[in-house]
C-alpha cells in the first residue's frame, strides 16, 4: 500500500533537512510516546481533542501555523466548495486547500471507515492533492488516490519511521509539493524498472528455453535422454518449457531473498565469482552444477563457517528429475544471472512490480506453444487476449475483497459483539472476568478467520489471492493490536501468514504456468527469514475449473470435491472471487460444443465463457457464501445473457456496479461491471451503480460511495437489466407498459452492406461518372450509399457511391467491363475471398462480389428508416430514394402497411427514445451507444390510434422537409465560402456558421488565414446576415416541430408533467 518507490524515497530522505528532523522527533516522542498522554488521548472524545491534536502534531512538530494566527496555513473545519459539509481541518497554500484532514477518536479503530468521507471532502476542493486521516493514534497519508497510502503509528513510531512522516507532513515539504514530487518520480521509476527488468527477465526465459532444447533435445548423449525416451519432440519441448519456468522461479526467489535478508547477501554473485575462480584453478565444473547445489541447500538447509541457509523448501526447490539432469550452457546462464543481480530487489523491485512482470510473462506462452506446434504466431494477439485474461488493477481487487471477505468479517465481528472501543479503555476498574471475556472474543474471531475459505477459479498469476492474503494479514494484525491494548502488554504480531496460506487461500487455473507464478507471488509476499515456505500444492492447482469429465477435458478435468475435500466437507467455499476469462464461446470451436453438454443452465451458444464461470463459481459456495467477479457488462442487455440473468436473479444479489464506457484495463477496450451475490434467497433490494466516462471523477471508491442506490430486486429477472436512477426507471417502465417491442411488430431490421474491401467498392462521383462514360451499363450497379456517420435526425449530411456487385444478383462480371477493370486495378489477390494472407475473408463469393451476399438488397429500394450502429445522438432518417447503407448502419422496413414508418421515425427521434437508448444500449467510449439489432429490437413502440399515428407521421414528414431545406441553405453557403476562399476543410464552427454572430464568423475565418477587406466585409456581412436569417427561421421551425413531437410522444407513453420535466433535464 506504500506511496513511494523505495530507491526514490531513499534519495529524498538523504536530501532531507536532517538538522531539523532531530529536534522535531524529540518533541514528537516527548508527547506522543508519553504513556499518560497516550491513555488520556484514548479517553478523549472526537470533538474534545481535535484542536489539541492539530496543535500537538501539525503545529508543534511539523511547523504549521493554525488559524487565527497571522499567515496561517492550517485551519479547522474547512467548508466544501459545494454544499455545507466541512472537513475537520485543511492545509492551505495561498488560501486554497491543498490537503484535507479528517479526524476521529481512538474508538474508530479502522481508518478505512473514514477514507471515503475524507476523499469526499477532497473532491470538493479543486486544488486538493493530499488527504490525511487519523484516529489520534494512527495517521494515514494519501496523495490523490484512495488506494495507496503511508500509515504511521504515532504511539510506536521510531526515529527512522519518523523521517518518512517528516517528508510527508512537514510544513515546508507539503507547501513545496515534495510528497507529490516523490510520488510522481516513483511512478516513472517503477515503470522504468518494470520495463527494464521485464526485458531482462523475458530474455533470460527465452534463452534458457532455447538452450534447454539445444543441449537436451538434440543431444542424444545428454543425461536426460533416458527420461525422454518414448516421448515425441512436441512433448519434450513443452516439458522443457515448463521446467524453464520453474527454474526462472527459483532464481527469482533467490534474488528476492538475498536482497531482503532471507538469504546471505549477494548469493548468486558469490556463486558466479567462485565458479570463475575455480575455472582459473583448473577445477572446472559446469556453472549449473554450482546452482543445483545451492538449490539443494534451499530445500534441505545448510550451515557453513561464513553463513547459514535455512531450508525454505515449500516445493519450489524439491529434487526434480528433469531439472537435476539437464545440461545448461555456462555462458548463457552466467550472462543472465549476472544481469539480474544488478537489480536491487529490496528498494527497486517490490512485490507489486514482480506481479506485473508475472502477468506480462504469460503473454509469451502462446508464442512458445505456437512454435512447438509449428503454427503461425500472431504477435498482435497475446496469450492473455487469446485466453480472455486481463490484469486486474489493485483498487478493483481491493474493492472486491473488501466487499466479500471484508463483509463476512464485519458480520462475524458484529455477531461476536466485538466493540473496538471497549479495547481502548484502561484496565482500571475492570474485572479479570471482563478482560477474559473481551480477550476470548478476539480468540474466537481469529479461530473463525482461520476457517474461512477463499477461492479464485481462474486465478492467473494470483492478483485476487494476494489481495485476500493482504486483507487477512491486516485483520490478524488488528487482533494483535486490540489484544495488546486490552491487556496493556507490548504488541507482538502473530505469525499467521503460513496459516492463512494453508487454511484460507485456494486457486485453480487451466494454465500450469499461471499456477507456478501464482505460487511464487504468494511465497514472495509471505517469505520470512528462518520460516519454511508453505507448500501450496494442496491449495493452488492446475485444472479446468468448468469440466470434471476426463472424456472431455482430459488430464485437466477438475473434480472440485475430490481436489478440495476439506472445503466441501463443510459445504463449499465462503468466498469466490476473480476476473474470469472473456472468451466468446463461438470462437472456442469443439470445446464450445463440449461445454454445451455439461449441464450449465447459463450456457448459450452466443454467450461468453465468463457466463459459465459465474454459474460454476456460485455453485462452489457454501450457504451464505459470497461471490464477486469483474467482467464485461454486455450480458445485462443482450439475448445471450438471458440465462445468466435468470440464474443470478434467483440468488441473493447484493450489488451490480455498471461502469459504462470507463476503461479499467490497459490491455483492451472492455466495458465492465462488478457484481456481488450471496448463496441465499433473493434480498429485498440490490445496491446498484451506473457510471459513464463523461461524469466519472476518476476516483473509483468515492464514486461507488456517492453514486450507489438501492433498487428493488423484483426488477431483476431474465429480462434486460437496465440500470438507471429510480425516477428514470419509472419513466422507462411506463414506456414498456404502454408500448409494443419492435421485434413484435411487422418490421424487418437489416445491417448495411459489408464489402470486405471498401477502397475498391466505395467510389466518389468523379469515378462514378468515369465508369458510366466508359460503359453506360455500369449505372445498373452503381448506387448512392450513406455511411453511418453521415446519418442525422431526419436527413443525411453526405453520401458516396457503391459498386453493388452483390452475390445475390448472380452477376457475370464480363458484362460490366468498366467495373471489372476498376476492381482489378486493386489487385485480384487482394479481392479474392479465400481467407489467405492479404486477401478478404473466406466466403463462397467470387473475387468481384461484395463480401456479404446481401440477399435482402431489394429492401433498400423500399421506404425505410436509416440509422447508424454507433452514435451519441440517436439519429433516425426516413428515406424513399433507395439509397444504400454501409455496414456501420442499419435499415428498418415494414412488412405491410400496418406500420407507419414516418410515425416510427418521429417516435425514434424523440427525447424519450433517446433516454431509452441511453439506458438500454451498451455504452462505448466517448458516451456513444451501440444500437445493434440485438438491443434495439426491444424498443417499446407506443400504442397509437389512427389519428395519433397520422399526426406524428405528418410531423415527421414536415421535419424531414425542414431538415432538407436547412441543409440546402447551409451547404450552399459553405460551398460558396469554399469556392471563394479556396478552402478544402472547414471547422465545425464554420460548418455551423448560422449559429455564430458575424464577428465570430470573421474570427473563425481568420483562423484559416482568411482576411477580408473593408468593402468585402460589408458585402459579406449582408450576405451572411440574410442567409443566417433564413437558416435560423428554419431552425426555429425545426425546434418547434421537435417539441410538438416530444409532447405527443410523452402523451402516448402516459408521462406526467413532472416526469416530462425529468426527461427534459436528463436529455440536457
């Protein structure tokens, strides 16, 4: 949770004002280490000591000046910029708050509980960078985000720890922005170190594998020849690759251990030096033999004259038949181990950096596997993308763990009636019986925690398992602190790490490499000098989490109750958490067919693998257990998500957090949600959240705290889960009640035309004219076409032409020589539809035909509604001209005369329709919406009688004419300007010139380096004013028509005046 990279921090500590620190620490220790003062502080109420605390720490120790003194830079009760709430204190620079302070009494044991309140104050101070929280005994210091912090125990802080607190909180440092500078430099340094060490780590891993192949596969006289007997080349290569990962893990553990005091310092460097010296003395032995001996010491222990090596074991260093027998080149091994010893694994490379390295290393597995199989390697598609695995940010894993493991812990403390304030009181006046009763509660809580079982069924490199481990360690530390205060004895931290690993943490992954990395990450986080590593083989296992049938999954088939009998003897896991794979089942080929026969009620052939993982995870829970995943959010709205929605609606759903177009993964554009559910009957309400990028503050935890609200659980069924504010939900419910879904009306929805090679099939007007001049028959196939981006409400802003060689027309291309020659000019090999590299995808189509067959091409000539696939404005246009549409748009036609498309155009362009699309179609980046058929076909069209239909149809017709007239005036004016001043591209403002005043228009022209003479200005002003008046008259008529359409649509759906006002506000 630390804020700073250690090597950067060391540099700043070295540069710090040491002479000022010493007297400051003496003053600090004289006050906060005084036992009488400590007890008095514990007995103070919150309001009683806030002024005293600020004075004792910030004024007396860190040199701030408290208001109302002259030139003050510290104040009490600083009011938010918005609202009436006040922070308990603030650090000021030039009158603005650069830091807010939130204080509680020592009865508030958990500083996490006030973090969100403090960050709420920060969000209301635009210049605020720092957040400080305290319970008078501990202080937490944050910079900008609510995840990372430094924590200081004031009652036990030593002089070395005080130096860090001085860097963070001393007046001169804060006002000069030193902590922020350290943080920013730490981020850069960490990224640089991560990049460099990953490059070296990756090179070692690659060269080691290749060396193992060269020396052991192609050398018949090698020591492992007998072991490999009977195995084919692919098997041996795969086996050697897995062993190379294990060997790398061994080296990483030693590098980590020698820099962190677990092993003698510079162990690897000593081995390299000794090997060189022995070689000089003609006592040569292979370098790998020297390392194998050291591996044996790690497993069995060793004591020499100069140093001792503890037997850490844990399984990582156990004898390995293959690794003990392989031959490895001296030069390669020396080069890479020497390189890695150059890193400081204490100050430069922390466990979090290693976590990123471990995640990234999984990317290379696909490449190696492809090499082994002799397949082509897609360098653009990493293993994680192929397997649908993405690195989960720490604040996400933290949130999920706190709302599952943390929730169960909170409930248990409440059940045991553990009141932390009782442990802060003095022993005086309390009986031995009372003290024992309080102590027994802590023992009961600790014993209960050691029975918790937490599982990630797709654990990858162990991000969630490490977060759960950290949480449980902190909870055990809290017990130690409470016990020390209760009994007034020195605090002794219980060594619980191994117990947690043995009893609480479980993980499964289909990739053996992921499992090994997960184990290593847990070992590195918990390793302590002189303490054996926990064997994780019984808890972290490789297998197919979804399939237990060996006939389907082979040796990866995983029987949960057999693999973890102690867990299922008690009914299952207490918590299942994770980030399941995001893989479309359709892309899994034969495996998808096999999964369809495994009895999953959430299976749908169009669904994603994560849907099945949710069902599997939930069924692993014991009664009352909690499950939480982060995953894509499309399942909430699409048809393939229906089985999953039905499944989850019958569980104890607690939370649904939908993050819209906000991106949490660096590796991919993925629209995600988080859910939390319980193995119980449905609850009365569900806590929900719906965010989008436009309004997102960037502070995940604060947004969750401030923006969630309760939603009736009855709203969650197998129907679409559209999460919106309660008042909006009422309006959308009225639309549903008073409407008929599009899919139930006699209408057809088709996607626009996909050519597979737009450069060849899309042509401009000049090319069209040339082709028709060369061969008049070309006109039969060349049709006007609109792109999705050119469709606006009731009109289009431009069009091109399409060479419409649809397969459904069954054309003979030789009958159209001009078009044939035009297409061939782009190259036959590029146009052919064979799926070969450089060609279009494989279809049954001929080289000159469009990629899709377009059997419905006749629908384009009918009256239709055109609309784009992706839009921020929800534009729908009525068309009778026969214009075509590209693949980024859709057309809607009527089967018969019972549906008025003009009426429907008016409804779809209304404000209420925009609101429906906003909440019911997936949000993409930039706040746009994806209006694909699978979502849009559920739009509820209002029921209307003939008169109402005719009125709205007339309005749509008039609106279409007004739009056309306005576009003609606007385009005529802009074309005139472009010709006059020889301009090719116009800014948005110049295109919407009629919304500008004349001086504003002249200013925009000046940006294009157009300067008018005085006589030209006068002439242009008359022309501009006259055209603008015409345009604005039409615009006023358009706005009036839109308001009339909205009014009638509101009536058709039965909205009240109050609800109409809310819709108008929402749309704005």
